[in-house]
């Protein structure tokens, strides 16, 4: 799991007593918000805590460990909390805004601290992270309000509700699906292409149907789930320990945490806080590149069509999949999934449901 600075701080909690944070307002519209984190190992700078105290004194050292969000009017943000971020917001047209972010870090930090910082940035600030989707949804909600649009028809469909009721009454469901997808036959033979296709198609169906428990059951406990970023116009990042990724998770617990965020009401971008997007994956060009009795490598192509009910907007993400499948006691499971997102200019919130 990614170490969280929020677990070690209280300034943002309603029950906090005393001064835990504050803000400074400056001329010309600039503002700084701050909160007390304390000197905690959850912050990558922790390895230099003693050195910084000797050079600058404990008071200034402690300020370096605080949460600081600086807004430079009109469109520049510098954030130092879950990680370090530079964000530039650029209006392009009515109803269209570009937001670009960079992970920033001090020169000379160790490889372990840099890896820690990258994981925290991906988990919190990335377009696929925890905070940026919340911000994006908030910006889009503001845009709806600024447009002063009146919805003459209800958001939900009575027919859809009645169909959901019928499915609940007459369709048997379970809390958890099978741990792995059971292919045809029980002999120790290499997986066939049709069996691999069935597994990939089933994964797409489960995520499209929001059957997240069954989707999680398709992966091994130590699964690597990776969507690299683009280093330049022709190549992606190669080392998730020292380069940014759009998503990088090592272990099923991280995917479970992602699903929890997606389905709880803790996030503005969650399906519990807003109408969930309607998504449809189309997996194609499935090719078995290697197969033996215990492992298999599979590649495929995908587009995912996403309809935002609240914004009345359709987007499409597309790219390639690379899978490593492993044999388990009752079938085949996904041990590694790499997603190469080809259109990486993110037009809206992107989550595991959209890739």
C-alpha cells in the first residue's frame, strides 16, 4: 500500500482542537493554504529531517513538512502535501479547459525517496489518482452551475429503476465471484487462445457491469497493474520505480483500495456521489504470444466508450493490453496487466473503469 500523509495528520478533521492549519491571502489574488503534517516517515523528505533541522533550525524544518497549497492568480497551482505538484490550468474554449500537471522533487534525493514520491504522486495527483478526479468533477460541477442550465427531465429513468428491481428479484447474485476464471477442461495443457479470449472478455464484462468483487477475483494476490505514462511522442516510461506512471499498483490490496474509493461516498468522483458513467469495453485482436503449462502472455487491443450521464458527454479511451496469465489450482488468473493508453490527453476523469 502507498504510505499516506493524511493518516498521520489531524488538521483536516472536524474534531481537531487548536490551530492545525490556516491560510494567507496576498495581493493580486494569490493565496496559500497550509496544514500541519508533522515530521513523519510518510513524507519522502523524512530521510533528511535531521540534516534540515541542523541547517535551518527545527521550526523552519517543520514548516517544510507541512501541507502547503499555493495558488498564483490566475492559473498556477503549487501543491506540497501527498506529493509535490505543479499544475497549470489553461482555458481553451467555452466548456473546454486544459489542465497540465508535473511531479516536482528536490535534487539529490535518494532512489528510495524518489520512488516513494512517485508512488504518492500517482496515487493522489495523477489524472488517475484519488484527488485530481475529485477536483475535475468539482470543476465540471461548477461549469454546470455557471452555465445556469435547467434540466427539464429527471436524471434517472423510471424504466431503468423497474428493470433494476426485476434483476434484483430474479437474478441470483453472490458477494464474490470465483477466485479465477475456470477454462474448459482440467488437464495440464497450455491455455488456448479461445480460453484466453474468454478470460479477457469476462474481465471487460465484469468492469462494464460494475461487478467489482468478481472483477477483483480474476487477479492474483500479488498482481502488477501498470499503465505507464508517455515519456515523449513515441515512447512510454519503462521503470515505475524512477519514472512516473499513470497507474502503478503492486498487489491486489491496492486494487481493492481503488474499488473502495470508486464505490464509497468518500470521493466526489465516486459512483456513490454522482451518477456512474456508462462504459463499454471492446476487446479485440487477441494474440497468444507465449504459452506453456503454467504461464501465458497475451496481447490485445481495446477501445472503451464512456458516457458521462451528468455532463451528457461521450469520450473514448483506446490502447493496447499486455497480460501475464498464471495457472492456479482451479484455472487461470491475471498476474500482470499492462495498459498502454494511446490517447493520453485525458478529457475527463479516468479510472480503472475506463481503461
